[in-house]
């Protein structure tokens, strides 16, 4: 789902914000608009799957260094619900694999980057045996910078590319500019890097571009990352019951809302509407395509899509949506007003479940945020659609020497270390005593840690999806169990896990739909405007694109499960 830095939609930044006390190593709600090669291994259009993919994929060797408290189930993350035992941390990288070379990495960064020669960078580089030099770029304008760099001859050794930035010519540049990692990672070769071998196979499959293994992935749960979050403390105090249908939600919203008292029910609930009406996920290529009763259809052609928009519009029309949501992408951070109880429900990335809890723990002890189970619009079970198994990738310059590539893999083998290891703690928290302290089994970053240990090394590669909050273990359990419950209702689309390269002539075909959705929900446009837009989309290339995707299915088979 396409995240926006808005109160009304999932925040891109929120996926990376949860490393302050523990990591939610997910990217599931992030869009994945990317490229991939054809089944002949040479085409820039299509996908690589089946036997061709098997030749390329790394062998999977599960890590047994640390055993999670809650194993993965139904596509969920693994969970850890205990306190942190610093003395009991395991070692997953017994010897430095880096050979002392220098590696430059360009990556998006949110906030103020620390000084280049800081204690965190020095500690990580010493642990890995590689001199990493960071070229941090503003995450909010990263796509423009990325496009310019990839169009030039001056490409850093490593470039991190989030899926939501893979637009325009960037997918083509990925295939032409970056190195094939297959000779180092395919098959049993990956066993030289055990933490990389423990990355789930689906995430590696998603890292095949242009018929070659190009990306180092950040794995994500297949369960949706977008949760209807609510103020459980106020619900219990006021006696509100959780809704189990679209009609019950609207009735509850009207009951909650009292504009004179500055209380509204919710923010824009479009993402939850898509979930409860069973609308296909529509932000990563393939953009909402699925095979239904033998016919390939797009999400925008379905009645469920229009019904979800109409229901979302009803919320705004009924006056139950907080006024801030009218601003859409330019809406302020919802946190302060959610904490004050100005609205009680909003749809956001699962990481905010912990983030808001930690934020309010000392100043608002009665505050309790929780995740509402998604329900079917008619009161039955929901039909949810699996998110893609990886959302952010690191790529190595095609011109890099073998020694540089091996140094990059040494970096990734450390950053992909599992929770409960020394390498994980260094990657996510820095140096004990300098960047964090541990009291009662709970790590807490110091001021220096908050300034230096930010979104750098975690962008290179990640372990299997993990949720762990030693300060709020009940939240970690709640998050994983929510994923497992919702995972039971989650289906895989026909193109699940495939890395698709659409022909460039279709690159902007669907670019106006999201704005139109938001305009309809807010009453600025009508459902008929969407129907006309879909008709135009079909005539301007949608039907031809359907034929193109159908050919992919005919050649590769469906991934639906």
C-alpha cells in the first residue's frame, strides 16, 4: 500500500522509526514498484520464476543461534517477549569477514545525519572489518537524488533503493547499473554468510532483477502492515464495543463523535476500508492484478474497490473524521491529538503500536493503544491480501571489484544478524554505555545514541521479520498475535513474490488513481469520476497491460495460494 507522510495513510518513515528501543524488522506496508528480468534471464520486461529462479536463489539455512518466544505463523514476524539479557547475547559472526576495504553507501536518511567519524560508525566498522563511508540523503526527496545519481557515471559502491522510489527510469537503471550477486550468494555459496542464508527465500526471490540476483533485501511479513489502531483505554472507559461490520463501524463513529467537545471518531480509514472490502493490494507492481474465475482483473475494476471508497466517503460526509484528515498528505503528525483523545481510531503501520506506547508511557500512564482486528464489511471474515516479502533493497555497483563486493556482503552478514545477538545489538543500538544502557533488562538509548544510531546500517540488509520490545513485551505479543490472526485470512495474489518489470510505456498509467481516491473520499470528486478514470485507463493501455500480465501468468504460472 502506498504510504504517505500523513495522518490519513501509512507513513514511510514509520517503518524505520521503531529502532529506538527494539526493531520491527518489517517493510510489508511499503510499496514495491520495481523491475525484473524475463524468464530467459536477459529480458528487461517480465519476471523470473520457476526453474530459472531456483538456479539463482541462495540456499535457505534457518538460523538456530537464537530461538524466538513466538515462532512465525501465518506469515507473521517472529516475536520476543522477554527482557534483554546482555550477558546472554549470542555471537552470530564469530570472525570478521571484512578485509579492511573502504565501501561508500548512499541511503535515504530521515533527520539530521551524524558526523561521519562518530562512535557508532567506528564501532560498526570495527566489528565488520570494513570502512563504510555513508552518503546519507534526505529521505523525503530521495527519489530525485536517486534518479540523478543513477543517470550519472558517479554511482557509489552501494545504493539503497526503497520500493516506493522505484519509479520512472529507476527500474531500468537498477538492471543496468548494479552487480550480479549470484556468484557469491546463489545456492550453497550463501553459506559463507550464515545470516544472509537465514533470510527467507521469498525475500531473495523478490531481489531478482533482470534475471539476476541484484538486491540485498529487507524481508517483510506477508501479513498486511496496516493496522486499525485505537485507544483501548477510552473504549473501555466509555463502554464502546469493537465493531464487526462496516455498518457497526459507522454507527460507533457517530456515537463517539462530539465536535463541540473536540472529539471525533477517526482519521481517514480508506486503508481499513480496502481491507474489510477485500480490495486487492494495489501499490506494488503488479498493481492490483489477480486472476479471478479465469479472468485477469485489476483492483480498480472491481465493485469492492468502489464500495470501499463509497464507505470511506460516508465517514467524511457524516462528520466523524477529524478535520486534520482533510489535509491529506499535508496533515500534521497525528500523535499529539491521538494522545489527547481528539480521535480514537486511525489506520497506520504496525510499528506505531509500539511507537505511540513508548511515546506516552511516562506522561500519560493511562494511555493504551491497541490493534483492532480487521473484519469483513458484512460482518463475516475478512479477505486480506499478502504483502510482498521484501520492500527495501541494497545494490552493489556493477563496476565494483570482487573485494568490494565481498566487503559489502560482510556488512550485510552483520546487519542481518538475528535479535538476541551481539551483532544485532551493535547494529540497532550501538556501543553499550555510549549509545545505550540496560536497566532491568530494558535497553534505553542515551542522547548520543539517539543522535548517532539512526537509519544507516539497518538499511543494508535485515534478518527475518522480527518484533521485540523489552520495555513493552505485551505490545510485542499483541503485534505478533494480531499478525497471526490476520494471517489466517490472508491470500496470495497470482503474482505474489514476483519481481515485475513493466514496459516503460506503462510507467505512469496508474499514477493519478491515488489522488483521485483521496478526492472521492473527501467529497471533492464522485464515484462516477473514478468509473470514468478506469474507462480511460483501460483504453489508454490498461487492457493492453492486462494482456501483457496474462502472458506472464501463462509462461510462469500463478503464485496464488
